[in-house]
């Protein structure tokens, strides 16, 4: 396995005769990331994992400096997953100066997670576009936990004509149901127990959706989350049932693919999760 910055990546990429898959990460790798790398390995000849904590996607009051950076442990995870090249550029290499040309994430990037974290998705799409340009991958693998990010990367690929197959991997959960996230490290044991209201709310929504109608689905999740908020376990940031393609709220007679999005703060830690649901009008 090679590890390097931009120059080493370019030299390595030139030598590749087969296909390449990219797994973009900010490090602090866990089994969820490992699943992404396994998927990349299965689909292409060579795998590049990028490890770069991208300042553009953090607001000044967010956890950029505090974000976990266990670099050696991350390299061990990559090695075990059979990664061929770990792209770990220095900050000054990726952004020699504050960029003037950036990617705008538009309306879809300004709602829900984008409203809670203004500018976040512009920063994500800017760095993802740079990673695509640098690694020239045939495919890229992203987790579906960050579903709004995934949908925006899908638009990035279409709107800016990247010739890349986008692969989404279902949310990987711990045994207790909590979606795996590098930020789970920040949760004290009591916070972690409190955070389980999120997967419970998603389960309640999925049960309510089993008749094929969106009626009552958001309310089912809201009941669970409100109870947790009243106990002081979490602060709900947003809860929304949206059309999976447009990210616009689902009407009561909506038919098609939808997403129930949840974001909550638990003990100061920002958590997100979602469940995909399918509706048909006749219910
Ligand atoms: O999902 C992440 O870890 C980051 O947003 C990404 C895609 C690596 C861009 O910095």
C-alpha cells in the first residue's frame, strides 16, 4: 500500500492500467468505512482511499480542530481492507490559498443539513470535485448515512459531467442500532444510550409506512423523538419526510421513493440518520 500527497497520487494514477475506485473519507475510520472499502475492492481493480479533514465543510464554530485524526490506526484499517493507495494530502497542498472557485450545492444543499450547517455542502462538493479530478476514479463509494451528501454528489456527477459510477452503501449500524459515525467517539455512555431514540424513531416510521402510505409516518417518528427531547436526552434539529430525488417534503398522497431524515444533538454531538421508504398512492 502506498501513502502520499498529490504528487505521489498523480504518479501512481499514471501507472494504473485497470479501473480505480475511490473511497473519500475524513479518517477516524470505523467498520462503516471498512464496508465502503470492501465494496470498492469488489467492484474495481485498484482502490484509493482519501483521508483529508476538509476545513471548507466546517463552520468556524464546528469541530474542525477537534475532529479525530488517528492517522496510524486509519492506515492499519486501509491496509487490512486491501487499499492500494491512501491519498493523505496536507492542508496546504489541497488549499494553497483560500479558493476563489468553489462548487455551489444550490437549493438542495441549503435545506435540512445544509440549513443546520450553512455552507457545509458547498465545502463537501468542492472537495469531492477536487478528489474526483485528482484521483480520476471509475467509481466512487459513499455511505448512505450521509444521504443528503450522497444525493448532492449524484447531482455533482450529473451536473458537472464526471464520468464516474456512484455507489451508495446502506447505513452500517452498531449492535444497539446506532448508525456508525466518527462523531460517535464524542458520546459519553449516557449520551450513547440517549442517542438510541434516533434509530427507534426510524423504526417507528418504517412500521407506520408499512401500509404504503406516507400519512402518519413523520408523526410516528416525532412521537419517539419528542419524548426523548422532553426527557432531556436530545435536541431535535430537524425531522422531515422528503422525496428522495428532490429533497422536497412529501405530500400526504406522495407515491415513490422517500427518505425520512433525522438530525439531533446529543450531549453537544451532532448526529444524523435516515431511512428509505417506498410509498404507493393507493394505500
Ligand atoms: O463524508 C465524508 O467523510 C466527507 O464529507 C467527504 C465526502 C470525505 C468530503 O470531505
